[in-house]
C-alpha cells in the first residue's frame, strides 16, 4: 500500500471546484465490469493531498484501487466515515443524447455515466474535507473518507477496507449514494442466485438429447410467478426478483447440455435469506441446481436516531425544505463495512434515485454544491 500525506492547512474548499473536478472524473471510464478505477483514484488522491488532507492510495489489484483520506480530530470521539465509490455501472447499448463520458453541463445539470451514481458525492466529499482540514483542531474525532473500487458489482473495495480493519474505527457512517438530498435510513438486502440446468448433448441427426436452455426457460417462467412472503416495511416496496444474465449452448446445431441464469432478489431487513433460497429451490425442476453467488445484508437505522435527526436538520437548512426519510432498493458499501456493527448510519447524496444505470445520467449542479456544505456541517456538528 502506498501511503502519502500532507499537513498543509493553508488550502481548503475555496481552492477546490467540485463541479470542475466532477467533470474530470466523469470523463474517466471506470465502468465495472471490467473495472479500472485507478485513474480516478490517483486523481482523487492527488487532489486530497493538494488540499492538505492525509491520503492513502491502495492499488490492491491491477487497475483496482481504494483511497482512504483522513482529517484528524483530537481523538475524543470515534470517527465519522464519509463513503463513496469510484466505479460506475456500464454505459449500456441504448444510445445517449450526449457522450457518456463528456461531463457536459447544460441547463443546470452535469451529464455523464457516474454523475448521479455517485461521482458527484465523491466530489462533494472532497470539497467538504478541504474545508474541514482548515479547522480540524475543532473536531473531536477523525473524518475518514472511504472511497472504494468495485462497489457496483462485488464490493471489492469495501471488502478490502474491512480486511484492513477500517470498520473498527467507524463511529458513524454517512454514505453519498443517490438520495436527491433526502435522508435514506434503510437499504434492502441483495441475494444473488444462480440456477444451473444440466441436460444432455444432442443433434438433430440422432439422439436429440436434453435441452438445458429449455429447462432454464421453464424454471424462469415459474420464478416469474413466485411470490415471496416478506413483512411489509413502511419505507420500502415489496421484494423483487430480476434475471440479469443467461448463458448456455455451444453451437446453434447442438442441443445445449448446460445453461445457467443469474438473478437478483431484493428483500427487506429481517428476512432470513436461507428461507428465500429454499422457496426458490422448491420450484426448481429436476436437473436444475440453485447456488448462492452473493448475499449483501440489509442496513437500517431508525428515523428517530440522533444522527438521522441531525442529518435531516442540516439538509433542511441547506435545501429550504424538510427532507423525506426514505428507503432504497439499492445496496451500498455499508452492507460490508457496517455488517455486525450498530453505529449511526444515513445516506445523503446529490444524485437522484432512479437515474442509476440510465442513459443520459445526470446530476443537478446545485445539488452537488449543497451536498458539499451538508457533509461539512454534519461532520462539524457530529464531531463537536
């Protein structure tokens, strides 16, 4: 791990333009798959050092890197973590009206892949750190910037931080995933399963074999009708099942002997995911196996929590409206870094819910500027 730090205190947010920086990092393709956040990470690392913020750049796999920034407090309180990821989902095949890595600003919005989810939060958190570094003597605890690789798929960066022991420093956790500057206090669990059908190779001129693709199609028809009995949650919609990938067959003129389908199930907190797996296995036909690819636990904090109240008050001050307390179907790095912990948690991001993964993704420029002030004020108030 390469570690570099600076102790300058003569620079801060006034020398950092979050919109200009957001344009720079949106222009870098860091889609996952295939990943490759190093260029973004290097730019973030260098900018933090220029602002006087301690920073570690950790390229833990070729092209995959985390950045850990730190504004030190007096040590009287546990750290506040500001969390953001540097990867994005792929651009997709639907044409964009503007180039997906342009960073173009028009009609008060900045366009490009990752502008909403969630490089805008990344830029805003750097701006907040630049302002905080000038007055770090007044902070009773550290502000840690946990910027990760690979969140969008397998949470590689968060798992790396967990292995390094970061979670044991966390006193409160503020994530910048898209929320339109509302306050999100609960995110669903994500269960990723694979259905694998085994058939028998065949050919039209002889033994027709057993078609594994047909078996998967029959199973997916049953899966589409499967109803999951989960308790209702006041801030979340019901459970969802989405098929994301199918692969099978080797040649058009051969009966496929193997086929698999990967699918995503989102469930509210408190649901035993092993019971969900059992429900899926019960509808699987013979010669079809169900396996778990990944499970990302739900994260939740009560709306009446002191940290949530503080976040809400500060959002209201900067947005001139009372923020909604909401839930989200997505997962964040919190699912890894807060697993097994009971610490204050909230999500506030300048991006908008529903724009993740969409063509012509964008973020309101004004939201990015407000988010920087919100992050700064939350840190000052929580660590006072």
